[in-house]
């Protein structure tokens, strides 16, 4: 979620509301304190989500691909990580007696959320699947991320996201998708064996959960990542939005007079960018911004907003740009519009407002008739990418950081 994503997302949010878009003001832009954050890893100029999440959640720079460990841990090297574990802000909050929770639209074991609770030298060790994480790693004393989550003591009070197949054995079929199996080869169902609280897998069950119940809550709404907001909102599936999960979690924690720490991740902005799908990426941004606003409204309604610290930032950017010469109110997903400036100097084809520096692209043809026939509002539309790659890369520039108020002592 770099600056270009914020700008394009702002325009998209305004245009969804029927506005021109450029003068829309997002929830996060209304915060009093704004700045930029560097994102580099110890060993890489352009970072990944594992090491950056370790940086902003644990306060230490790390090697690319490592989670919850300091720079002594080498990626994929179990033995190098044994003495490199670092605590996170979630740990610090829990030690001070606060309720703690994690919400994500990605897998709950994915790089960003797992940096709050796990310690691994390899971000792909999400499950004991025999491929990424295997018996050799187990023998060396490492544990997969899903295992670390459910055996944690004390447990995390609230967890909402995707990725339930990482907690089930390969012999178990998914409760919602009969063709999908669990991923674990150790024949263990971690939820049945270790989880001491309430487990749910759909929004109906979440809405039926009694707020203020002391038992921990684990909600896993998809076998892998949760659905894109563009798809979820149109499908009628029994799956909560990010803003609904945010509202639910805050209202739940406010039933306790302890204070709380809550990590909320709009994890699928990143995934859509990697696929060069701007409609999905920007709609995910809009929903993330909606969740920011929902958090503010719930806290304000309960009279505790001024006692709360809300920080919004990103782990990294993407090679995503907005440009061309387009008139005010032009569809952010469309073409530039300025006369004599909205076509290529080489082949006369129209110029897209949104492009990527690299990544997948569906068709290299610049045929004018073909280009004008594309539905660029489709969630399947791939924006132009200058350098063809199987997946778009992260960007290395600074990312925005916004805080509702100054730090609370």
C-alpha cells in the first residue's frame, strides 16, 4: 500500500460514491499525524512482508523471509533461529494484561499476521506439509506457524482470517469446499487437539458469538486467503468483510475493562497487485479504509476514541503507477483523455491511467480495437506491465504512516 495505491484508492472510493474522485478524503488522511516509513530489510533493498512485519511489530530489522526473529536468523536455517526470537507488540500488550487480537483477510498464518506471534526463519513454514516444512525441520527443534499459534500460552484472545486448511490433516476435507483437503501430513487436527477456545468458520457463527465471552475465539473463514471484497460483496457468501470483523472485534474487547491491542490487516491489497489486477487492489484498499473509519466510529460511540491510539501504515509498496493525462473524474481504471496526449507515440494505442512496472499481463497486443473492447472495470482485468513476469514485485520506496493521535505514555 504505497502512496500511489493510496492516491488511486482515494479516487476509486470517491468514484464508487458517484463523485469525481480526486477530491475524496479517505479515513486515514483525516488523522492528525502523517509521515513516511522506510521499508528495507537487513539484506534486501526492496523488502518482503515477513521481515517488514517483524520490523513494525517487533521493532527490529530482519532478513528477507524471516518472521519474529532478529538478523542472526538466516532464511530457511532452523538452527540459526533458535536464539534469535524477538517479542512483538502483541506480546508486550498481553504481558501488561490487555486483550489482544489479530484480524486479516489473508491466511492467519501468512507473513504479516504471524509476525505478531510466531518465530520462524522461513515464511513458507505455515503448516507441516512435508514440502516447505518437513521432518528435518521438526527434528532440529522448529515448529510450523500454525502449530505455534494454537499452542501459544496464554492464547491470543481473538483471531479472525483465512487459512483453515493449514490446521487440518490431509485426510480431512474442508467443511465448505468438499474438494479441498487439509495440508498437514502429521495427521493432527490442531484445532481439535490444542485450541482451548471457540472455533467458528462463517459469519453467521460470528454474529451468534456472545460478545464479552472470556474464552478465546478463532474464526477461519476460508481454506486459504479470504475472498476479494469485490467477489465477496457480490456473492452473498456467509463471509464477513474486513470492516465487519473490525467492528465485531472492538465491540467484543470493549466489554472488558482491560484495554486491548488489535492488529488489522487488509492483506489482499498486496495479492491483487501481484496479479496486476487493479480493480481488486483498489476495492481492497477502499474496504481497508472503511475498516479504519469503522474503528473510529465504534471507539467514538463508546466514548474511548481519545484514549485510543490508531496507527495506519503498510509493510511495503508495489511497482504500481497512475499516470497518463486524464481529465478530472476519469475512470481511474480507464484510459487517459487529453487530446494528442492519450495515445502512444509509437503505435497510436490508448494510454492506461494505471500501469505496473512488471508483472503478468493477459495480452501483449496493442491493437486499438482490441484495447477499447476490454472491460477494465472487471475484477479479472490485468493492467499493462512493462516487464512481463509471473508475479508483480514489491516496490522499494517509502510507505505512508498515519496516526490518529500522538503516542500514549
